[in-house]
C-alpha cells in the first residue's frame, strides 16, 4: 500500500510532483530508493528533451573566502525571467555556489562533477528540470586562487545579470586592509562590469579578432576613397584606438575617462607605497 507518508517523503527528497511520486512508487512497489532512482532517470530524460530550448535568463553569483585568497564566479541559466527571480531557483543556485566554495573544483568540468547532496552538480541540475519545467544549464564557472600577496574580489551587478571576478596583486601585507585599497578594488570591478574589456592587455586580445577589426577598418577607408598609400598609416592609429577601447589597462577609467586604468593603478600604488597589479579578471554577462 502506498501511504501518504511515503509519498511526502519522496516529494521532500526529489521535489517531484505528487502524481509522479505516486506513479513511480506504484511501479516500484513502494521502494523509496528505487523510486528516487526512477524519478532521476526520468528527470534527466525530460531535461534532455528540453535541452534545445534557449536558456538565456538565470543568475550569476560569486563566492570569496574569508581571507580573500580564493574566489569563484558561476552562472546558472533558465528560460524565463520569472523563474530566475523565483526564491527556490535562487536558493538552488546559492546552494551550488556554497558547495563549490567548499570544494577545490578548479574548472567547469570539475564543478559539474562535484558532489551536491547525493548526486553530482551536473545530474542535480538536470533533475531540477522536472521541478522547474524549464531548460536549466550550469553554463559557466571560473575559480581564482590568488598568488602570494594577491587578493580576489567580486562584484555582482543588476541582481545577477553581470558578474566580475578579479585578482589584484600587492607587495605589502598591510595594503589589503586599507580603505584606499578596498575602494580601488570596488572601482575596478565596477569598471569591468560597465566597460566589458576584452582582455587585460594587448597580449590577451586574440590575433584573429585584431585582424578582423583591421580588415573592417581597411574596407571603410577604401570605401571612403582614402588613397592607398596612406591607408596603412591610418590603420595603425585605428588599431591602436581599438586596443585602447578593448584592453582593460588601456581603457579610460569609467569614473574619470581622462586617466587610464594603468595610470590609476600606478597612482594608487604610490599613494599606498606599494606596487599594485591586476593579475587577471573575468566578466560574465547573463546568457552571453
């Protein structure tokens, strides 16, 4: 006999609907573990059926440990803004973030394989499709473990629509505790969120992207009737401008465009009697 108590227990363990729980319990003669397994199998199958549907909404969130030496940024997607704002979905994403913060998962593949309750994060996300009724994707994940003297920080913008993770290097331990340094970190992450740099420096901009931009500039110059003998000289300036707009260190600081980010770092370093370096950063834009 399938009792209300075992149906409730199965629902509590799986978040599946009542009729689904009754159905599988009947099929398994009331075997709770077999029913959980069957629901998971069917949940994953349903997730696969929804996998082709666009999932461009969701939540970006981050975690940084107490001494700011390690941090992570992740994005979990759903199909609709309605689901992304649902407290249950947000709690689900927060749970994933907490589990990964407690782990040593270094990249996306390791994060998917990380245990989350009884199952891996990958399988748990797939099974969650049964409850939510939408395609869900654990799309992006990155972790920074700082080098000695480094500080990891994050910024989440627009309630999880944009997320930034940054590592900044210092040479003096006392720098990290100063208000000037904390304000600088905040400003740098705000700048990245707003300006979306394509790389830290020119070395980080893919050569094929630079070549593509150069050819676009060239085509425009030819079309405008510029003489062939001066086009190459103009292109040098155009490409330099492209780098200035794309490279984090060369961009005009969002709060004061007359100073580059590199100059800002230099000035704040002198103020603190330290040498400050942005080691790396990543910016996630929801659904990008």
